[in-house]
C-alpha cells in the first residue's frame, strides 16, 4: 500500500486539518481519517492511503459504465480502490466503496503499468469506477496523464460530489464522465446518501458550461423513493433547461442491496414511464438499463426517428451512423464515434496486473 502527501486541505482549530476535496469538509485530528476512509491526517498533513492500489481490474464494454455516445462497442479497463465520500444505503459496490480494511486492495498498479496494459490490450479507454474516483483524485490524475501518452481516454464514473475548489483539477484530466444523479430532492440525498443535492448539480453545470468533457447522467430508480412522476418531471425539466436536450440520460433498475434490502426490484414499467416523461420534456437520448429492453437501450435520430445504434444489453447490432451523422437525414448525433463500432460485445474479462 502506498501513502502519499496530497492537497485540498487547510489547518483549522486545535491542531486539526479540514479536507477541502468534497462538500463533507471533514475536520480531522492527527491520526484520524475522513468518512471516505482513504484520506486522513498524519502529523498535520493530509495523506492518501490508496495510491497505486486497486480493489480489482476488469475489461468491460464501454456501455456498462454506462456510456452510449462514447466510442460504442469498445473495451474499457475498469478499476477502483476502496472507500467513498457518500454513504448510500443502496450501494451496489458496497464491498469496495464501504471497505474499511486495506487488504481489500489486493492489486498494485502504477499509472505507467495501467497505461501500458491498456495499450497492449487495445483498450480505448480507462474508467475510474466501482468506488468514486474523486477520493483518489491524485492517483486518477496520474493514471490519466500516463494513459494520454498512448491516446487512451479517461472516464470518471462519479457521483459528482466534489467542491468548487477541487472540481477543475479533477475534470481537466477526464475525457468523459458518467455522473450519478441519485435523485432530485435534498431529502433523498440527506436521508439515504448522507450528502446533499446542490454540489452534484453544480458539477453537472460545470461540466456543461466550462469543459469539453463528454458526460452522460445515470439515475437509479428506487421504488417509492425517487421514482414519482413529480420528481422525475422536475429533474427532466432541470436537465433540459440547464444542460440542454442532448445530454444522454440513463434510468436504471434497482435491486435490493447493502442496507436497503426491504425494497423490491424496480419494475421495467417504471423505467419505461420515466423514459416517456423525459422524452416528453424534450430530452432526446433517454435510455433504460439493468433490464432487457431493446427499444429503451437503443439510440434513435431525434430528427427522423431512424434507429442509429441498436443495443441488446451490451451487444451492438444495427449501425446507421456515417461520420457521426444519421444515415437517413444527416443529422449529427452528439458524442464521440468511430467510423465503425467496436466489436467487444458483452465480454467481461477480470485481469491481474503485474508491475
């Protein structure tokens, strides 16, 4: 395990330091760690305890992130560390994000090792995922810079729970992101995630207004928690008004996990209803996930309705893009596309790296 001295903190009263990386602003005494568990106070300075260590690596289809408008069909190397700066009761990666034992971090990998592996195995991108990469910002930053030397793209799969101060440094190294918009009420964020909504909306606004990062949004719909017509309507209106109609939005199905075992799985009909609400409020690219829905997972031209990219789970079928434009009417499809789709398919390939 590697421990490094990091930034985004300042000294406060009684020999404590305050973490300025995320909106929790943890105030830490010597020897104490933040809620994320991976950043802590050692001798009056902030340290990151998970640099160069991972809870696992896997080559995935890019659509699993999910990203539907970023290099479709290509393989992405996914990895995460341990810990998280939110406390979502429904966490579906809780064994990693809630880990308090560093032996969870079984694999070691330097930024250079990760970049070389991606290059040798034809991964077009690398994704910081499983737990939130915000908390291992410095590691993600170094990996991204190493990967960019091989023209390998960097993807942040994040809840977007980061401060104004840290946001520019983190996202300047990212080429794409999927932001987990967990709900559209502060009540949900406080009661179920231990956080607040406003910083996440600020992240989305920042990405749209101040960066060239390609981003998509995911909302996990939990029965009777964040799936009402009223809340979905408010969220979709906000997205359309503030981010525009072209940002892809993914509605995914919940399954009972971690500390929310009393809720049922999300019915497919809920995702279909949410998708209908979103399209009625002007959003052009709305998807359903964690269910088998060929219609809801495929991409259509907003102008003429032609199916541009057919998806069956993570397998691509019909492809009607020509230079990123609709084959039928020539309308540009927003995103990043090769002339032909990748053929990685639904494969999931766990790997062990050797430094």
